[in-house]
């Protein structure tokens, strides 16, 4: 099916403005999500084979998830499982509804299979977001895979009030999700990345964990920028144990731009915001490898950045990622990308003599050169 998308559908979509296409596709998936017969139809074509992973006390049908940023309104929650994803991360959501940065704010560098975005956490706000999640459950449409929520800071909220806002988000949304990701690494909210500083992040995590009590604490992860130095990453690792962090998502988009002679790519790269897609692959893998080594493999990592096929996912997994996420590759490869990656990973496991995906995690860091 990927050839059909790339050869016939993608050229039509790419002739249109990028954010308008995103909105239309999301409306289509929202409509699909409301009809069981359509969900079943989509699952027939795009459902992925089983490749289960147990992590954070949760069961993931397969290790390929949808990254945050695709569904900020929780408008297509049931669709992501039907498209073969083993988990989905919704949002980012902020306490206040916000429209985000001025358009245009989403740009494609097609030859490089890259995207630059400066969306700015556009979302309906926490109350509306919680209501959308509750309605999916009430309608019996909740997906059969773990659902996470990406938590962001409102643009109008001062940095010093960030711990209060993140804690409020968590309290409101905790009943509606399986895990949470603290987003302090988006480049599109002014000053947000300053919250990756160890002291500032420690305050946020402390506020969250004060509200994460009871017999079944919810997994809380933090999403890091690829632009952090290894020393700064080490400081975040130091917070893992005292703040009971379940893991890390590595990485967000990058403010760096690779050199290029392509005039169109130069034009896109000149836009403000975060770069995702193929140019991010190498750096995100380097961050994953460093985090895995520094934590001795004890800190679960969700790898994201430049994953387009099974080879890219395998690189992340053998560098230390227990799960992976995609976003930009769905734009370029189409709705069958999760199925293709999972199918390829199953074959990689067989070729390397592994019975479970967990056996492959971090093997490239142990001197085992998996193919």
C-alpha cells in the first residue's frame, strides 16, 4: 500500500499547504474513529502484527507509537490503533486553550524528508481535552493500546509558575491516560527550553510526583531536546531516581539545520521552529545511546527522530530504545508506516536470533553488532 500512497496520494497532498492537509487528514481520521465498521476496515489494511513489549507496567501490542504533535485535540484517538500503532502520545496539551504561532508554520523539505514546524502548542486547553478523552471512553471507542498525554506550558504562564501548571494538568488528566510525558523541550514556546535546567525541571517533577500518589502511580517521562549537551543530559539522568521518572523520550525536534545546497531546503530551513525527519536521525540516536550508557540501561527510553523504516527503528532499539515513535515518516510514507516497521522488526529479531524485542535493546552498546 505504501507505493499507492507515495505514487498517487502524496503528490496531491503535497500540492497543498502543509497545515491544511494535516487538518483535513485529522478530520478524516476523526470521522473514521466514530464508525466501528470503518475502524475495522482500516485495521484490515493497516493493522500491525503482534510484537508485544511490557514496559512501565503496561502492555504494548507493538513497539511503534505515534509521537506527540499529530493529535492535539484528541479527535482521532481510536484511529491510531487501527493504523497499527502500538501506543499513541496525544497533545501537547496546555492548561489554557491557545491558537499557537501565526501561520504559515509548517513546512516540508521534500527531498530531505524533513519538516520544520513552529506550531506553538496550539490546542483546545486542558478542560476540553479531558472532555474529549472522557467521551471516547464513554462511547466504548477507547483503543486497545496504551495512551499517553504530552504536557506543555501555556505561553502566557510565567516560567516560575510552570510547576503549578504542570501539576494542574496532571491532576485533571490523570484519570484519562496511561502515561504522561513532560514537554520542556519544544523550541516553539518562548523560554520553554530553560525548564530543562536541572533545578527548574526538578521543581516541575517534584510538583507532579506530589500528585502521583496512591497504590498505582502513573508513569511520568520527560522529553528532551536533541540540542542539549551530554553534560546537560547527564543532569537529567540524575533526576531519574529521586523523582521516580519512569523514562525519557529522546528526542524532540531540533533548532539545528544541516548544510544543504538545495534551494528549496534552504528556504524551509530558514523558517523558525523545530526540524524533524531524516536529518534528525543521527543526533537522536546519539542521544539515545548516551542516555542508555549513562543509566546502565536501567532507564527506559522511547526513541523518536528520523524513523522511516525498520532499519531506522532497529538502530534506535539497539542503541538503547525500548519503544520508538514516528510522526514525520507518516507524512512521507503514509498510513501504513507502523505496519511496515513492525513487520520489518519481527524479521530483524528472527535474523539475530532474538525471541523478544527486549533482548535487542542496547545491544549495539555492548559490542554486539546486530545486523
